[in-house]
C-alpha cells in the first residue's frame, strides 16, 4: 500500500508538471527552460547520491562506462524533452499528458525489435489507445494538430528512453546514472538555446520562472524520480506501470484547474480510450525500467 501511494504521488507530480512546463514558457523559451530545469534536477539528486553512498558504501562504477551511458541517455532524454517542450507551444497540457502517456504502449511495440514477446492483449491495447489518440488530437476538420504530432514523436522517444535505461541500469547505479543523464541533457539544452535556437535568456527571466522551474526541475525530476525508485523496489512492476500511467489523468486535471483547459465530448472519450489502452498494454506486458521526466 505504501509503495502504491508513493507511485500515485509520483504520477500526480508528473501530471501537474505539464502545467509547470506551460507556465514556465511565459518567461523562458523552450530550450532555455529545458537547460535550467535539468540543471536543478541534477543538483537535487546530489544529496540523494551522497546519502546512498554513505549508507550503502557501494563499489564505485566504471567512470568511462558511466560517462558513456550518461551521454547516450542524456541525448535521448534531451530529444524527448525537446519534442515535449516545443509541442506545448502548440497544444494543451491536457493533450500533452495523455499523448505522452502513449510511451506505455510504444514500449512493448519497440520491444519486438529486441526479441520481446508481445501478446494479443497488448496489440488490442495499442489499437484502443491509438483510436483514443485520434479522437483526442484531431480538430473539427479531423486533422491532427501540430503540437499533438510533436508530443506523439516525443512519446516514441520516451519509450526508447525506457528501454535504454533498462539496459544501462543493469550495469551502473540508477540514481547516479539519472544524475549523469540530467547533466548531459542540461548541457545540450543550454548549448542549443544559445548557439542554434538563438534564444536570449536574462537572469531576471530565470528569477521570474523560478517557481515553475523548481516544480519542473526539483519536484518532477529529482523528487518524483527518487520516489519512483523507492516505490518500485517493493511494488509489482505491472501495478507500478498502471499507476504511473495515471499521470495523464493528473495532467488533464491540472490543465482544467490551473489553465482553464476544457475538453469536449470527443476529446474526453479519446482520453478514456487512451487510458484503457495503456492499462491493457501494461496488464499484458510487464515492463522494467524507469522514466526520468
């Protein structure tokens, strides 16, 4: 019960994080927000790593392999975050929450490439979720919005991220790896912001965006990740996946309560179908790994 409550708390933090990401771009442009957010996320894990090292006194990981793993994961994380953050300029937090949740469906599909078995129930879940995605994302002319398409691409990259994490965490400590990938992601965000995107960021903007950065960086990245690691040590992985998929519901709730985002009947039906599809997919295919939002 305690583990399930921790996972539910994690899902709530992640879901309301979409609201923080939308509000943050009132002050910062997308890549600057990514860079600042993941700097805070990395810093928030430093005391956790210090505590774990004092308590467990683990053997230090291979530095070269840790740098390699952090670089690979950080690059994938940056790509996923970029599609998500830029997509939020063109869609709502509600849509972003549900569409990002499609990674729960994409993981078993991508797993086919790695020789993982995929059951009939998983494929049914995929079709139900895809139908829901269509109903959620299309407009009155039944065309998919640009922002929703970006979120969908991001969901695919989040799925890849989970599979790659599952590989690397077998060889290096998970929390240290998370901190490493956050550092790489923040460096890429700052580099793209200043060199390629031409974003101009002043200190006053960072101060103004402070509350949203604290939530999106420290809470959704540092705190939620730590809660997830602690909870999944004692939770059934199938149940954990189902509970974490509720972040989509919290994203929609946050959009409604804080951003006055309203869903029409078609979109509500789409959200319901996507949630059913995610749950079917998780019931059929237990997935190991973590999702470092």
